């Protein structure tokens, strides 16, 4: 295994996931506020599942998104 290639590809993947996830969350919250479904002061439970079939990895990460 090439450690440098492995670490580089992991960092690129995690950066893409982080940036893309943040944009999606921001757009969903802005739309929900604009539609009047939420007021903008709520907190929401959040869950992400990381799955890599080739190494039989499936792990959930749970947290909270707070708007205030």
C-alpha cells in the first residue's frame, strides 16, 4: 500500500464530503426558513453514515445542527 496516495485520497474525499455536506445543509435550512417550515432558532439531530463496501466498513456519526 502506498501510504501517501492513501492519505491523499482520504483527505480529498473527506474534504469533498465536508464542503458538499455544508452546502447542502445551508441550502436546506435557507429553503425551510423561506418556506416558513422553521423559524431559524431550532436545533436538529443529524446523522451521517460512512460506508466503504470493499473493506466492509459501515459506521454512523450522530450529532446536532443548531441554528442559534
